[in-house]
């Protein structure tokens, strides 16, 4: 991390109340927002990253970027309140790159006007068109596929998301809250593919098949499969990499060893495909180090960085042809649902309403 931004004490004092109200939880002593962008010149050798991702998950990538480029990355971690922070800072914001998890969160930032368009041949060549904004406002950096966890001894080789509502699975399904963004994203995709009425009936069928209340986390699905509470469940694939690579003999390792992964598809879609969510990024509207911001984003889709994503976080690379972690590779090829993520996000609210309407979490 580079030293904190310098600013006259009077400026800092005047801004303090506003910044304290807007700040989220940060894990860096360097606070780029503390300086007045109107008087502090942009530094050629740095880039300011505002991120909702846990710093430890991406630090290896940032360190590698600095080693390669000489550009220091100042990281501001905002578990919550990114939009509020950007709104409070306005045109004086020191943010260069905005990084979030979940397509909806990223597009919320875009729609609020906190980003700017980027025209980059590197980004366009690495990222498929349905995983980036058509206007260059946002870009996916890694994929999180929503897959089926199944008991390792279950005679099951393929699956469709629609099958979760099949009565043969009554009392055999585990899943986390329907209101969690991972699931509302999946349900929104179901609406986009088959319509709200069909999705409502599907949700009622899935609820009827639950072995327990929709709650907990994705790893709890594997835990409960090991415990015999359920046979199958929906969760993110990257958790399996974490579990199977956990300390042998540990609880998490046992959970991971109890399951196998099947990548479901949408049976209602002609070309099939597995639902994915993303981690992604955009260049901030008032980026004082715009060129460095683009350089960082281009690095994050390089073979080196995409391989680090795959090996450190067990997320699926957005760029084709990158070597995978062996556990992730064992899941087989990922055929991503080609439905544009912008179309999925459009149905998020509708999906959330349906979750409550059918009492999915009760």
C-alpha cells in the first residue's frame, strides 16, 4: 500500500463529517478519499481501487500487477456503502476502479452514473460480449457458476434447474435463503427464460421439495448432504474448491469429499447453459488516474491474472483457455448460459417479490 493521500489539515477537517457518514468498513491505512481532487494532482504511479471484495482474496493479483507495472494500488475496502461513498465524494472522488461481486451490484453503480466508458481491445478480446456492457461501462473479471451439489454416490450425471421442482426430490433438497443475491440472480434468470408465472410455480415446487428451511450458506448444503439431511442442493462451485483443498480431516474437507458437482442447464432455453454470476469492475467516472485504471483492468484479464483467480479463489476465468485449478477442472467444461447478464438483472426485483409471495424462506 502506498502512503495516505496528503491534504491540508483545513481540507481534511472540513470533509471529515461527510466522509465519516459515507464510509464503509475499510482495511487499509491509505484513504484515497481524504484528499481534495481539485488541488491534489494525480500521481502517475498509482491507481485507487474501491472494492467490495475481501482484500485478501484479490491481494495476490494486485501485488502481481504492481510488480509487473510499477503502479502502486491503493485499496479501499467497502463491505457496504459503496454507492453512498461515491455519492458523498462526488466529482472529488479519488476512485479509479470500482470492483464488486454480483452483477446487480455492479450494474447499480453503472446506472447511478458513477462509471465511464472504456474502449479497450484487450478487454473486448478477453471477455465475451454477454459478460460485459455493450457501452464499455462494465466488465466481468471472473465467473461464479451456480451448480448442483449431489451426494457422491448418487447415480446422477446431468441436471436441469427445472428438475429441482420434480416431486421425486421431495424432502431431498437443500438451499440457502431465496433472498440471497446468489439465488435471486438464479431466479431472475429463470424468469428471463420462462416467464414469471412459470417461475412462481417452479419456486413452489422447489419449496415443497426442501429437506429443511432455506437458510445458511452454500457450504452448509455440502455439510447437510454429508449429514444425510438432503441428497442435492444448489450452491456456487468455487466453495467446493475451498472445501476440497481444506486441511485433510477438517470438517470442510469432509464436506467437500461427500459431494460431486454437476453443472445444471436451463431446460427451457434452446441452447442451454449454466447460470453464472460475476465479480466485475468498471472505471470510475471521475478517475484521476484513468490510464492506470484501464491498465489494471486489462491486467486482470491477462492469462497470468486469470490463472491467479482460478488457483487462489477457485472462480472460473472469464477468459477462455486459462489453466484451471485441478478441483475446478474436475467439474468438466463450463458452458455459460448465453443470456445477457443485463437481462438477468432486469428481473431481480421481480424474483425477490416471488420469493416472498411463495413463502420460500418460511
